[in-house]
């Protein structure tokens, strides 16, 4: 079964290091049936495009401004990304929400700006440990989803991937069980069905991102309820990421 395999480099590697990574990945994943999306830092786009051109690998960005242009020093607009041959952009990552205080309202605006400029969006949502222990994970994640999708039309969902990333399972040593993942994905699909239609709930692409690595990837990504995975630190090892990307799920 074809899956979506997404790599989030975060603030790691240099453009020089990207050259070998991109060349290796493009060469070794030829023939893969999966959709591969690489989201490196902005500085890597030119190098990545050089080696991804002609391959099935898509380029993604880790962030986008909610503004189209203007006096926003240090920001990158959606039109800049589009012109740099970027196809996808991550919006609402837990690190952006916590470290940079991005609100659901801002995330909603970023989604609209990205879609208006022809970009596809990888929307990250997920709860922290305190919320989970308070048994409010379901309500919390549903609100994140509802707020992020305000004003988004059903036909635009074709350009959206939902990435469920339980914050409590990232870099903490804690692990989400298969049951945990299935339960949350089912909840997300039901919420999409409630907001739109049953068909939308069935068709929406949902991937999982929570400390996936070379040791646990297959049992998670193979879940029928999931469309793939968002992989962070583990994707920096190009050999391991190649194995995950080429897997026949």
C-alpha cells in the first residue's frame, strides 16, 4: 500500500551536507511506490532541487509566513516558497506552537495563505503529557483541528495532510501504543466527517509523527488507518530513511 513518508530536518545539516543526502536518497529510492517529501531548512532548497529534479521526491518547507509580503524581516512568504519549487509546507508543528507561541488563529491564517499560493499543507496537531493525563487529549486535538480548518473548504482538503504528533511521545522515552494511535486517528477522521462529509473523513490523509525510527517504523506505518509518517531526527540518517521510504507497506 502506497504511503506518504515525510522527513523534517528541523534546524539540522548544512547545504553542503544536503548535497550528499539528496543525491543518495534520489538514487536509492528510484522505483519506490511511496510519496516521499523532504522538508529541509530554507537554505537547502537550491541544492535539493538540483538532485530531486526528475525524481518522485517532493520538496517541503518547515514554516511559512502568514503575510504575503512586506516589512517582516526574517520571514519567508508562500510565494517565495512556490517560486523555489516547494510543493509542501509544515504548519503548526509543536515546536512552532510552544517555542514561538504560534496560536491556532495564526496557524489557520498560514494555512489559508499557503493554499491560496498553491502550496500543499502538512498540518501538525497533538497534545502534551499534562493534557493527556487529564484525559482531555481528544477534546484538545479536536479543538486544534476545528480552529485550524475554519474557513477551509472541503475541496481544499485534497491539499492537506494531517500529522498527528503526540508531544508527550517525542524525545521523552514514552511511546504511543498502536491502540493510542488508532484511537486518535479514528477520532480525527470522525471530526473531519462532522465538519465536512463522511467521504472527506475517509479520504483525508493522516500521518503519524511521534519518535518513529528504524526499529519501530514498519508496525506503525503499516497501520491501515494511517497514510504514512512524519519523521524527525531519525530521517537525518539517509540510509535508514531510504529503507523506510522504500518499504512496501
